[in-house]
């Protein structure tokens, strides 16, 4: 039996899958239904990755906690019915996951997406066999929403230690890893830029899923 070499924690949106269509459609749905101020396309894209709660406070600072919860519930009305499966896997990501698994690493998901939704998606796209653990936010984001909180929970549940790596495409992934004492791999094929990842002090930055195995080997 192959020896376990270390634990890897993957962000989902922008790292495993391009989920822009479903997420942006769901945001536009609650913006329209609640009569909120429309945002630019670039601003909608920046919702992808961070906790929805954080993005709502950032782009709609006038909203109080009650209004934020109403927006989250309205978002989920559309997302759970239509948006959840409006995504595509990044080319080469399954080959990369297969290679990392074959090399003896334990793969997990640590996403700001609600945990139940992650499991629905991995089941739909036949991804469960890659991941030992699938960790996410609570549905209402009240208890666990930020990447720092999700990753702390993931480390506790999995029993992994600080030799683990966090892999993601946004600054929130890098900050979450650093807050939990982990080294990080930033990916530029998702929604975050190289400059964003550098500013967030990513340990290593890669451009394609095919670069992940070498980057993990370098850090592990």
C-alpha cells in the first residue's frame, strides 16, 4: 500500500471548476428580486471565492445583518434549483487530481460554498472518489463562512497538521491557509490574478492544473 505523503486542501470554485455562470446568475437573481443596485460584470465575478456574506457587506455596505441573510436565502432559491450545476471542470484538473492521488497525497475540499452543496456537486460530476474529506461553510454562513474558518474546521475534522497545503485561486484562500499555519499554492487559471495571489503571499503560484503535481512535490 502506498504511503500517505501529506494532506492537500483544495478550494472548489475557480480551482476545481469554473462555476462563474451559475454563481453570477444566482447573484443577479437576488439583486433583481430584492431591488438592489446592479453591479458591474467584474464586480459580480469577484463574488466568486469569498464568503457570500463578506461580498455582500463589501458591495452593499448599507445592508444590515437581516438584509444580508435575506439576500443569502434569495441567492439560494436560484442556486439550489438552477445555478448549482451550471459549471464546467477545468481542463486537466481530473488528470492532476489523479496524479496527486497516485503519488500518495490525501485530497480534500475546503470551500466557502455550503458543505451540502459541495457534496451535491461532487456526486453529480463523479468527483467524490478523489476526495477523502469535503468541508464547507454552514448553509446560513452564520457559524462558518470565511476560508480561515472553513479550513480550521477541515483541519480539525481531518486530523491533518501544518504540513498540509491549501490550494486556491483567490487571496482569501491564501489568507485562510496562512491563518492556519499552512503553506499555499495559488492558481492563476481561476478567478484571481497573479498580483492578487502575490499580494496575499502565496508560497507558490502555478498557471495550469498540470503544474500542480510539481508544485506540491516542491513544497512537500
